[in-house]
């Protein structure tokens, strides 16, 4: 049975799930109540993850969904009429995608501007989105209807996401909706080597899921792996960026001090 990587699932989707709880904690004046709410949330999240893992394990074990490596998926696309269904959000798909694939995200960036959405986005940013670049995502309630508009139930569908978890969720929805020829890309597109699948887009598949300050500074696992292959030239680019960030921070701090002194002088006179 393949490892389903629920730790990865948690890091990818934790921001979205935490937002309601965080807002409740901020509005709650009782420290005891805050602790109870947080513990209830953690318990519910653990139960939901365990239930999902159990369903997905059974789905794969019973071969309701067949498992493909990225390389096997590439062969299947080239040698048969199988279609790759890309269920990643737009932030990942626009960086790299499989040539000829169909993009229908199961979760995507929420672009609405109501108070609730703005609050979720702000909370997501403050809780690590600024570092990881992971945006606030929302489930697309029209995902199934969009797939059904394009593909009959007997279509051979290879379902893929960046790391392999959202695609499992998509496979479960599709199977329950009547699709029976489903194939799951184990490990997602991030596990693909460049020769496995015909890629289009500005970045390698392995780097399509990173972002934020961590990507800018080159402090992601994917970039470290790339640096090990590329050598010192690759590392120097990010070292120069880090030095630049430090210099800018120093300049802003010095400027703030000077402004503060100037304001004090004005008040003194």
C-alpha cells in the first residue's frame, strides 16, 4: 500500500481549515474556552484525516482506482487515449502543466472579496502563507459537473495534483459519481522527473508547488535538491537574494531611526 502522506495533506490544507477556528479564538475572551475550542478542532481534524486515509486506502487496495507512477502516466498518455486530469489550483498549474492535459481544479484560490473571505486570506497570510506562498483555497462545488461536461463516465482518466493528496480526494468524488476507469498518479507531479511527462510552462514540475518568501530565498526542499544538482551557481543566486534582503532590512531600520530623530527634533523646537 503506498504511503498517502497525510503530513503533506495537513501542511497543504491546514491554512484553510484553521481559519474558522482562529477567528473563534480571537473573538473568545475566555482562555479556558479558547483551549477547549482548539482541542476540539485538533480532535476533529485528526478524525477527519484518519477517516479519509481509511477510505483512500480501501479505494486503492480494492483497485477501484489504479496506481501509476509519473513515468507510467507518461507512457499511458503517449501510447493510449488516456487523458490526464490536472486538479491543482491555478497557482500551481500556471507554473508547469502536462502537455495536452485538462485542468479542472478541485480546490482553487478564492477570489471573492466579502468580509469572510478577506478575513480568511489575512489569517492564512499571517499563519505562514507569507513564507510558503500557499494561498487560501476553497473547494469548487462545481468540480464534478465540470468534469461530467467534458468526459463521459467510461473515459480513462489519469488524475494528478502536485503531491498526490488532492488527486486522491478527486478520485473518490469521481468514483462515487460513477467513473470506473480512474488512475491516480502516486506522489503527484512533484515526484515526476523531467523526462517522465511532456511539460509545458516556465518551471519544472518539482518547483510548481512552492512560493512565498521561502521560494525567493531558495529555502525549500525542492530548491535544495535542485541546488545539489546544479552546483554553486544556483546557490549563489539565492545567497545574493538573502544578502539583498538583509541590506534592505538594515536600510529600512536605519531610515526609521532617522525619521524618528527628525520628528523628535521638530517637537523639541
